[in-house]
C-alpha cells in the first residue's frame, strides 16, 4: 500500500484480500519495469521493493517465462513473546468478546501475563496445477496448557481462469485497515470452498464502462456448538470492478443461512437471492441473516495520491420492488501517503460505525460470529470508533503511532468505552531475519469502573 501511495504502483488494489502471490508478483514486476521512468526512488522505498522481489522470487520467475518448480518447503519460522494484562470484554447482544489492543488476529486471544508463540509457514507447488500452504501455531501462556492451532491451511488449483481453493485462509472483504463491515480476520478463519477468477475479466456490452472485474464466492459451515442454530452455512459473494486506473468499487453480500431445523426448500432460494425476508408476523420462520452493500477506493494523483475509501453496508434489505440495503453500517477513511515531500511520513484516519441492528438477528441469536468473535468489524453491535495512524519509514524499518477511541453499545446504560494508544515497529535485522514488535496501553470504562490493559510483544521471523 505504501508503494501504491508513493505512485509507483499503477494497478488499483481491490478490497478483496488476501491477494494471491501471483497477483502481487505482477505488481512487483510492473514497479520494477517502471523504475527507470520514475524520479529517484527514496532509499526506504527501494528497500521495500527489493524485499518484495526477494519474497516473490519464484512467482517473478514464472512471469519471466520460467517453468514453475514443484517444491513444498519451509518458508518462514517465527518465535514470539507477548506480555498481556487486562480484561477481555464481553460484547453486548452477541456472544462475542473484545480484547483491547488485540483484534483482527484470526480469533486468537492472549492469556493474561506471558505468552510464548512458535509458528511456521510451509508452502509450495505439489504439481504444475496444485499449490498447498500451511501455517500452524503453538502457543503457551501462564493460565493454560500448550495450545496448537492451524492459522491457515489450504490447497489450491484451477480450471482455466477459475481458481479453486479448499481450506482455511484469512479473508478480508472491504477497504478498511482497522476494520471493515462485512468480513475481516477478527474471527478465526473458516474451512471454506472458495472460487475466484485468476485474471481480471473485462465487462461487455452496455456494462463495458465498469472496466475489469474480479469475483469470489466462498462457502463454509459454521460451528456445530452454537447455542442458537447448529451448523448454519456461511455464504459470501463479492464482485470487484475497476472502471478507471484510479477508482475501484465492489458489490458484496454474505449470509448466515439455514442450519439444523431451518434448511432451505423450494422458493426459499429465490427469496434469499432476491433479498426477501420471511414474514415473521405470519409465523414464517426466518432462515437467513444477510449483510450486503458496497465499498470503494479512490486515488487522487494530483493531490499526491491521497486515497479516499469507505464501506457502506446494510444489515437488512428494504422491501421494495428492487430491494436495496438499509440499516446502514459504515467505515470511512483517508490515507495521506506524503506528509513530507519524500513520503517518509504518512497518515491514515478512519471512522467506523454500526447501529442497533448490526450483527444481531432473531434466529441466529449468537450473532454474526464464529468461535466467539465478530466475523465483520470488531467494534460489534451499535458502536463507533475513531482511528488515527502516523507512520515513519526508515531504510528497512517502519514505526507506527496509533490511537483509537471506541464506544460499544451506544444506547446502553452500561456502555463500554475503550481508549487505546500503541506503537508498532517493524525492522529487518539481517537479510532473512526480521523483528516485529508492539507496545500499547488501553483504558476501559464501563459501569463507573475503569481499568487498563497493557501489551508488550516481540516476534522474530526467519525467512528461508
């Protein structure tokens, strides 16, 4: 995103993440090829591009015409130490929790006091048309025995231009950095079947003005031990469009649907696709909870590549002839890539807001959650937050200063308020050795009670 903000990336990044390695390699190849045409690149930006070229060496070789090599190997090994102290908050109206200073972490919660973490990533080609990746994590803290989790693990193949992926991967649908409305990695990744196109496809006919497009469809089954409905499905459909080189937007919908005793039959499928809810006044049981809407990103080159972005999604659909989302939740953001002429300082500001309709439902009373965490924006039900980030870039390093003010359940007499300050630091110790660390403090206020949370973390990663 930083190289994009500096103007070296001409392609527009969509809001569907994670990006594939081949997609990012294509961006790296474009920036490398254009480097000779650009003004002198700052040393810190040149270092970032060099690291990208090293990380994506095999993919860049394929783009140059080399035959892909079938090799599954260890790519990185990480060791971390985290000290965490403070309360984990129970969010209102959903069976989810919020841990100050620790969100968007694949559902992983720190234990109080010391946490030791070991993780590795192994991936590669099993054949010309089959890729696999696995990232397990072993952790231990002072309040529980060792815990083994699989953060990511999937196999991926393709049929012509359609990629097919089966397994766990952290999805993020939307434009926010601190959070997006529909789907983030705040909850543990789900075991899903995912279909998407590899290369963007141009629109035709009277829709040609929409430019190139990408789609993704993801299907999974949620946990069997929910207290509301056992094993409902989770279905997400998203399509990104890039009408111009500096503007992208997407239309997306995700649904918790069906489950034990509420399976869809006959016309239910049509009603779900058209956005029609069952008539609860007539005693018809509701069989799905859908969130739908749009997000966008606009890049403004004449203003030093400032980027405006936002999510606007509805927790329900209005019952008109043409249904449209309403009961809107939103995220609005601005990224300023050059606070200084060289761009070695940048800034980002975001506002997130949900209402009393968000992430709750009459049938799926546990809420829009998976394994105890909100699938979408971590702020949860009827909440709003303000987030600011200032980042300094130095050769091989970057340091970010972060602030967030969060209010949860705005209409409640027991409203929870969290004010957080933290610093993130990333640096490369050696060519294949990096350090990522954080230090932060958060003040929590609720029911005339005030307390503080503290975080100190350091993670060393060795790349192979």
